[in-house]
C-alpha cells in the first residue's frame, strides 16, 4: 500500500504526486529559513533523496507545512573571487514532515523544477 500524506485536510497517495523519479543520495546543503517559533536560522544538513521537483532533507529545526525555505549547495573554496562559495538559492515548500529520533525529516517541493 503506498504511503499516505495529509494535505489540505485530505489524504493523497504520494505515488500519485511524484512528478519525477527520486535518487537516493546524500548531498550537503545549507538550509535557510525561519523555524516555527519565528527564529531565523542557517543549518548545514543533507538531503536523503532528491529529484528535479523536490527533495527529502533532515533538519534539527521545526518547520511548518507550506512554509517556503531556501537551500543552497556548498562548493569548495574558490581560488578566485569569480567562483561562488555555494550554488544560487533553491526555493522550496515544505509538503510533509516526520520524526526520526531527534532529527526531523521534511519532504520539499521546489518552487521551480531543477533543469
């Protein structure tokens, strides 16, 4: 039986919502946003899986459903000022959450699919 997700007061099958295949890979990311208490934060965390339309990330912060956050991927220190230290920000909406011990897992939908 497919996993279920509660959204807008109704249960929707996750398999019906997938727009692109997921790749199980851990990628370090900077997560920027505001937690449920209104405190801004920047956290170095990782993806658990990723696709062109979203990702699953781990975080120690409490985020709210439908909240928009920013993620960037750190890059090696450049040898010149012409190369950025991280990728341009990717905006994403929190669609689901679950706990895994002290960590929280969040399903994100990118506001614009990756190309």
